[in-house]
C-alpha cells in the first residue's frame, strides 16, 4: 500500500477527537515524502484569482517585459504597494496602483494603453509603467554581480548607484528586507509548477482549531477573554497559526497571500481554504477555514453557528494556501 493510500484509509477509519489529530500529525509528515516530484520549467503564470481579473491580463503581459521580472513578481510589487487599489495615495504623495511619486512618474510613466495620455491613476498606464521602470532599473545594474532580479529590486529601493557601488544588493537592512519580501511574496501570486512543500506547523494549527470546536461564532472575534474566547473565520485561522509562531494578517483575503497555492487535489491538512462570491479576485474572498483532510475543514462559519467541521467542496470554493513562515512575514501590515 502506498503512503498516499494509507493516509486516505486512515482518514476514513478515524472519527473526530484526539485520535483524528494524531492521524493528521502522522499524515502531514508522511505525505511530505511524496511531494518532492512534479513538473518544472515553463513561463511563470499567475495563480487563479490571485490578481483581480480587471488587471490579470495586464500583469501577465507586462510581467514578461524583460528577463529580470515575471508576472508574479510584478503582482507582488503591486500588492505590496497598494493592494491593487488604483485610487491609493500615500502620505508621501505616492499615487495609484503602482504608487509612483510625481517626480518618478514624470520621468518614467508611459502611455501603456496608447490613448495619448499618461495617467498615474489609470492601471492601464500605471501597470505597464511599473514593469517598464523595473526593466529600466535592471538595465542600469545589469553589470553588477549577483542575481539580476535581486539587483533590480535593490535599485528600486535604494537606487541604482548603491547597487553599482556595492556590487549587488547593498548592505542596507531596509533594502535587503525589501528584496526578500518581494521575492518571497511572488510565490503567492505564481501558479505552482511543482507540488509545494507541506507546512511544518500544520498539525499543531489543526490541533488548536479542534480544541475550539463548539465555540460560538463572533464577528470580529479574536478569541480574547473579553470576547468569551470566540472567533470569526479569519480570527480562528490567525489564532491557530499564531499558536505555532506564524503571524497571519487579520482578514481572510490577505491571509490568501501567505504562501503558495496547492490545487484542490493536492490539499493537505493545515492548508487554509478560501471561499468567495467572485472566483476571479482574491481581494473579494469572504471566508476561510483550516483543511483537515477527507474534504472537510474546521471553520467558524457565521453568526448563530459554532466552530465546526464543514465540507470544502462548495460552489464558492476559491482556492487554498499552504502557509509558510516567510510568506506570512512578507505580507504588508496594511494594504
């Protein structure tokens, strides 16, 4: 009997309770041994719904403008900068979906849609301009040692001169963190080309959630004493992973970006599973649970209900995220 078949049989044979969790603990780590294979190679494509449908074609097209960028990397930058909000404006006067400051836009903004103007508030101009600017920076630092994409991102943060001066990513903590953040975050926007590794914290996160079974739902609930230990859906998933040292954002649609996205047939216990009325846009996600195997999740479903097991195969199933520590750390605190 293969490990995968043994895992399925074990899930079918065990009910709820501590023994269920123990099987999950064993299953997560046994199945990990079967996930090293898978097809590799090919161009980077975007994960389903990770970029809002209105911008997906633009990001896919312009993310291939030069070899230093790819669609997932460009998506990670846009998410980091504005959360895909074309009306975003920062206190530093950065504007639009790509958060150009006026001086940079005046120099590097392009007419991406060919309508005769360059409008920083129009994603049809701003997204192509972001890609074009990345590629310009890459060309400035093309002779610097090291990874061209890392050098481009460092030039975006610290300026091309600093990259040239230091022969690669400069020794600035802010710049090094920016490079790591964007290169990590891109994994949550790319469609995986191989099976993704299981979370090391999955079984313990499930155990935490299982201890909360039967707890009444509370909208906005974080499980604190003053809230009677009650949760809403994303409050439960956040607390479950926080119990094992992984800090997730508070809301479900941001939790979706905490790691790569396994396909439905690749789900493992501990994956976060998401639900939406708009299956083309991760920003519209409205519900999240923790997958436990066998087609079921633990979730805090709605007002008037309690934390319980629910099926995941419903018409509003959006997708899943395999949480990683680095992926969670890379997420912006506000988008």
